[in-house]
C-alpha cells in the first residue's frame, strides 16, 4: 500500500493523558498536513510541513499540541494533557509541492476519544 | 469572513438529476482548487481538481472555476444513490483550506 498511513486508527484516552499519533505520507511527497475534524464540520487546519520545516501552525491551536517531522518523512502529532474537547478525527494528508501535481491525499485518520 | 464557504445543506436531489454544489473563497491569490467526497466515518477522497478558469470534466463530474468571482462549483450528472455523501471544497493559496462541506442526498 503506497497511500498515506496513519496510526493508530482509534485511540481512547483518559482526560489529562498525553497521546501521540503518527502519519506516514506517500513516499515522494514533501508536504504534509494535519487536520482535525469534528462531526458535521469540514477539516480544520492544524499545521503543515514542507520537508522537515513546519511552515505554519494554526493560531487556534493551544500549546498542548505539537507536531514534528524530523527527517522530512513521517510526522507525529502529540497532544498533551488531553481534554474532552480534543475528541475528534485527526487527519493527515500529503502532497508534492511545488513541483508536480499539488493534489493532497488523506490517510484513514485517527479517531480520538477522551473520556 | 471564512476563507472557504459552502452551503452546509442538506441538498436533496432525485436520482438521475444533476446535483450542483457551490463554493466561494476569499483569497484572490488562490491557485489550486479541489473537491473531496467524504462518506460518513471515512476520510476525504479527492474527486476533482482544477487550476484554470473554465470547466473541467471527468466522467459524471464537472468542476467549474471563476477566479474573477472567486467561485468554484461541482456538477454531478446522472446522480446515483452512491453519490450521497458530504462534498468538501478546498482551496490552496499557501496551505490547503477546507469549507465546512455540503451534505448531499440522492433520493431513489
């Protein structure tokens, strides 16, 4: 499978715990996005990387959220001290920028439930 | 003003008819425009992209772009019940930004 891969698919955690999600993009893709999606809403931008550089982080994102892409390949998204409001689907997408087609493809997502 | 706006619907269309989905965007510097389909509980799936003014057709789908009016649309011809889903418009000025999606229901 050469698509975008996310792990885990589902995560249930207790409020106050830390969680980390992983995203493996399509192998030649240099751009990687993280989004959060709640029921009935479109994907909300969290952050994105061009290779290993984090180009932008949403102003709506608290300091409890951090993302890395250390070698320009896979990325991790960590949420510290989780709150019930963090319950959502976390989506990763990758694309090839600026050369080539710019279409972004999504992984299957990680569904987080904070109890 | 939101960066990308869509009518959240629901939009109900009889089977076999044309479904028309609309999207407006605020950043005039946007160069790339996308339509994604999302079934309940699944991740978004890319179905169309368009970079130039005018129409682009792919099977039953036609994307239309008017940069002067900052308007993108998606037409689905011969709508099928399997087209029932949420359709997300996405625009890429610098980063990829999504609208809230339009829920489409095709009635047999």
